[in-house]
C-alpha cells in the first residue's frame, strides 16, 4: 500500500494519514480521476451502442 500511495500520489501512507491537507488533496485527485474514467466509459459505451445500430 505504501508503494501504491507513493507511486500514485507522491506521499506515503503515514503522511496521508496524519496530514489533513495532504489527505484532502489525494481525495480530490481520486475524485477527479473517478469522474474522468466514468466519462471515458460512458463515451465508449455510447460509441459501442451507435455502432451496433
């Protein structure tokens, strides 16, 4: 988990756990990545539906 946090967000889990500002930045990044991936999936699904018609 430590390596994943460092690789994805550039901070260790202990820093994430103890520093509220860092935690909020990480969670904001996660939310933005989730929204972007949801848009990509929706776009891809729409394209597949249009091709099958």
